[in-house]
C-alpha cells in the first residue's frame, strides 16, 4: 500500500506529486493496464516473444566506404 504522510503546513501539490511518483515507481498502473483485459496464454506468449525480439535487435554497422 502506498502512503504519503503529511505534516502541518505541507502543500497538497507536493503530496500529490510524491504520490504519483510512488505509484509510477511501484508499477501499479502498468499492472492495472495489463490486467484490464484477459489475454489468452497463446497471445501472452506471442507478446512476450515479440518484446524479446525487439530487445534483441541491434543496429548493423555500416560498411566503410
């Protein structure tokens, strides 16, 4: 659970900004978006392998002219 403790005189803008940072860092929104719709195991496997292919691509060096 994400908490932001406030003291007397703390600004609400600061608290909101801190809360947003903590939510993004925890990966809560990414997980929520991922679970929004059911994906079949075969689709999940295809998505995972496509991501691995994208990560594995490297730029080919240009031949010296």
